[in-house]
């Protein structure tokens, strides 16, 4: 049963990666990034405001940590993708997100004292090479000449932010009920994203973009983070992060069905190398000699 939580989270986020792409042209990135959290906050408040106030003595010492988690996991990770969507494909976004387990493993080694293994080092090399192939569209020389596509760079930052979020969530181990913790992070996202929303262009809510916002609100903003936090608490950040291996596969399938995106050879090669690196890091667990 504990594996159902990360599976659901990855499924919802994979679908939302495609939804991110569908928002292009129907609503501005700052709008959808703000509205999804605003709607989530409105849905949560009648049920969670009073429990949070009753538990305030427990919550208050952790306010700075909650703010950091809200910025990393909600404002950056789940909003930056809307700014990346016009500049890259949903397939690319899904493959880049598959780097998250490797990033999470590296942070677990540094912050949580997890042992450094040969698989982690060799796997990191393969995964990094795979992502380079994807973002360069199979032409590594172009990275030297043109640099990384802005959309892909944004996704790399978003992925790094969530890897750090998952690690801190496990490292801090705050004794706050999961729903209350998620609600507080949603409030942080609303506050942090409001200035960007206020000063950005606006298309307004309409029949074309409202279903996309509601999907992001209910499934990607509420259900997925709650399932992920539950998984991190029970499985740990590195074991939970392994489920991100499914992200590129699910995203590619959904993007092909919904957006008619095609899988190029560089997607297959780069995505394959990335996944191979992640699997290698999990399976090849022989520690380095210096750790013996």
C-alpha cells in the first residue's frame, strides 16, 4: 500500500507536465501558477484553518522551515514549469525531471549520511550524459555554441528544487500532520507568487483555461504533494525518488496521446541513458573503499 502513494504522485505530475504544455496560449504562466495555489488554498481553508490555529504552538517553531519548503516545492518546482512550457516540449520536460532521483541521492549522501556507492558515481555520469543528449537534441557540440535551451534550463532548476525539497522534508522531520503541513506550504506559495501574478500580463479565467487550472489545483497541487510527502515519510527521500523513473515514460505516453508529440531518436537514447544511470545507482550499491 505504501507504494501506491509515490505511484499516484508521479502519475498526476506526469499528466500535469502535459497540462503545463496545454496552458500555452490560453493563459499566462504567472496566472496559472498563482491560481492553482489560490484555488487549493480556498478548498483547504474551511477544513484546515482551525486545526492549524489549534496546533499553532507546535507549528510556530518551524515557520522558517515551512517557508523554505513552500518556496522550493510549491512556488519553484510546480510553477516554474509553466514558464518552461512555451520553450520546450512535454517530452523533454518529463525526461529532465527523471534526473530528480539522482539529485536526491546526492543530497541524501551529503545531508542524511547515506553511503556513497560506485553505482551513485557511475549512474550520475550516465544520467547526466543522457540529459545532455536530450537538451542538445542529440548534438552535444551545439551546447558549446548555443548553450542550453531556456525552457530546459528552467526544468533543470525546478528538478533541483524538488530534490532539495524532498531531502529537507526527510531531514527536518517536523511533527506536523501532513495535511496541515501541505496547507501551510500552499499559503506560502500564494504569498510568494502573488507579486509576480500582480505585475504580469493576464488572460483572465475562461472556459478554455479553467479546466486546466482545476486539474493542476486538485491533482497536481493537492493530491500529488500529499501523496509524495506521505511516501517520503514512510520510504525516505532516495527510495521515493526512484519512482520518478516512471516520469519520462508516463509523460511521453500521455504527450503522444494528448499532444501528438513524437519521440525522436535523441529522446530514446538520452532518456534511456538517464534511466539506466538511475537504475544503476539503485542496484550497484557497493560502497567506495574509502567508506569501509
